[in-house]
C-alpha cells in the first residue's frame, strides 16, 4: 500500500524586509512545521492542524498577528482571523476583535458552535466570552508589536500568518490570522477573515493570503483561485499566479499559499519577501523568507 499523502504550507506574511536576519522566525516556523508533520503523519485532521499551526504563529510574537500585532491609529488592538474546512465548507471568522488571546481559536469556536460564519464587534466578544475563550486583559502589556519602525512610513509590513493543510484523508483546510495593516483605521477589517478573499478551502484547494487586504477583497482572491481550477481547469501554480497577476494589475502587493488534493504547494508573492514554508509526506521541509 502506498504512503498516505499529506502536506502543509504556512506563511508569516508578505512585504518589504524590515531586517536582514530572520533566523529566529525561520527556526520557529521549522518547529511549527515539524509539529504539524508529526500530527499529520499520525492521521491528524487538516482543520485541527491548520488551527494549531496558526495559533503557534500567533503566540510566537514574530509576526503582525496575535501577540506580535500592532495597535490601530487609536492605539487599540483589533485583530482579524478566519478558518475554513474544505470538506464541509464550514467556516468561522472574527473581525476587529478586541481582547482575546487567540483570534484563530475564536474563529474555530464560531465554526464549531455558531450557525453564523462571521462575527464582529460587541456581539462577537459577548459570544466568545460566554464560551470561555482566553482573554487579554492588559493589551499594552500583552502585545509586543513585532514591527514598530515602519508605522510612520505607511509601508506595508509583512506579518499576517496562515496555514493550508491537506490531511491523509484527503481533507483540505485553511486558517489565517492578522493584526491587519499597520496604523490602520479603527474598525477596518481586511481580507483575512473574509471567506473567499483572504481565506478559502473547498474540496479542490486551500488558500491563505497576505498583503494589502483591500486588493485581495476586490479580487475575491482565494475563491477566484479555486474557481480558476474548477472552471478553467488551471493547475494550482498557474491559478495562483493568475490571481497574483490580478492583484498586481490593480496595484496591490502581497502573496499567498495554496495547496491542492495531491499535496502540491504553491507560494507566489510580488513583494520583496514572504516568510513561508512547507512540509510534505515525502519528508520535505523547507522555510524561506526571500
Ligand atoms: N492582509 C492583511 C490585511 O490586509 C495584512 C497582511 O497580510 O499583512 O489585513
């Protein structure tokens, strides 16, 4: 019998480089992939593995997501996240969420127990508090923004985190979490939690995007990638390249990771760098920034 096929890709955001040495980020991302490999090799479910990987990236503080997120223009932390199960197309998402430690766990809770897909504002907080999701009571002490310098320049900095996974049962899942664009307007929600823009999974492909979210929303980027495979019969790499070409054509910057049912991975970006990596059943494991 042939080995079961499984694979995972993760990202830590696309953008200009804000330093030369990414060895800590690379080492941490390798650790995340090794743990995901372990889970997938023993039959872990794509949805769980995607959530666990993104939670670890949030907690690391290395990216503009979770602990490493930056505050908005008003000095408040508002975070976005989404998770989608390609097998059932169930999805959960939170937008401009304040005061919770793991936005991806919040999104997963919505997927699991809410009839809705996307919750924001006070209603989201009330719902999540009731379900006992871990809180951040003192944001200025908890958050350690991973990028400070570029706030003034208005430059896009890379930081959103994401994971796309194929498990040994052939199920696909995608998860994405972000602090959003640096110095963003209060109330601004990006592409990350919008199903079909920054996050998507179905029976063909799982996609997680990063970059200037407004462009990814306007291109319905992640759903478009799937549609190109479905209707256009494009292969994964070509479909992803065409989506990014659309983003570039509108003047947007960013990148994405995508994985298909055969465990093929593509990770295109049009920025200087994108923290990214993948691991597969073939014993491959690689992390790169440039
Ligand atoms: N896409 C994210 C947003 O627009 C930002 C990023 O990926 O860095 O909120």
